[in-house]
C-alpha cells in the first residue's frame, strides 16, 4: 500500500501510462472471488483492501492524480476489456472527490 500511495502521489503525465499498466496487472481483483473462503483468502482480501484504501488516500492528497488515472483508463484500446480494478479505480476517484467536497 505504501508503494501505491507513493507512486500515485508522484504521478505525472509522463509516467501515468506505465503506472496504470502496472496497477492493472498487479491488482487482479477478480481472483478474490475465485479463492477459497479460508484464512488465505481473508489475508489476500485484507491486502487488497489496504491497497484500495491507499488509492483513495493518494487521490485525496493530489486531486489531479485521479484525472490522470481516468484519462489512462479512457485511452485503453476498444479491444481491451476493462478489468475489475478499473471499476475500483473509478470508484476511488469518485470517493476521493466526494470526500474533498465536504
């Protein structure tokens, strides 16, 4: 989570495509639903929750990082399907913006 927070706080137009590509590859949220309900799955789910919380926290610190992330998701080729993490990123951008508006 700390690495994700650091990367998003230092996100720029130059490194945004690479960071988004790595986030999409590294955060395979679909796998959570396919795991057993044992302690291993709970540990993995907890780790994913921490990373997603880091996404929201980083976007609260730097509001323009959310716009950069969304622009990279919009730039995906039409043939490439969106992953579950894309929906989480979009939700995190919305949550960070809603919290900042309060």
